[in-house]
């Protein structure tokens, strides 16, 4: 995350997406202010 923060100083960074593996990981990230997506995070393929 420090690398992303540093990169955001020179390029636009909108979000950091984390795939929490399990409930304990989800709780860990929420503790640090991450927000759970309420929709499917997988983008639809463009054909």
C-alpha cells in the first residue's frame, strides 16, 4: 500500500481493490477503513 500511495503522488489513483480471503481477512481490512463492495467486482467482458 505504501507503493500505491507513493505512486498516487504522480498518477491518479482512484481505489485499491483487495480480495479478502475469508471472514477474518475481511474483518482485518474493514478495521483499516476498507469498504466492502455490494456488487460483483468482476467487470463484464467486452467482446
